[in-house]
């Protein structure tokens, strides 16, 4: 998350908190994502998360694994 180096402390903290939560998550649907992050949006195949009350957007894509493997965010 080197791109956060030049951001203010509050942005860094919130983005890192999102990252830690997302890495532990085992979302199997967009509904499961919304349970953890109610303001998340799905745009085409991208997940969009609001950081700092919509001042920033964190846009990620979901990487799918082979059958029997847990899906993770990249």
C-alpha cells in the first residue's frame, strides 16, 4: 500500500483498516461485501469502497480461484 505514503494520516489509517478487514474476509457474494461495507458499490466487475466519507474511492477487482479455493481481493 505504498500509494498511501503521501496521504494524510486519517486516510492512511482508514485505508489500512479496510485492507486488513478485506484480507481476512471470505466474501462469496456482493451481499456479503455489503454486510461489512454497506457503502460499497459494484461497477461492472469492480468493487468500489468509499474512504474518508466519499473523499476518496478505493477501487479493487476480485480475483477468482479454482474450484474449492477461496476468492480473494487483489
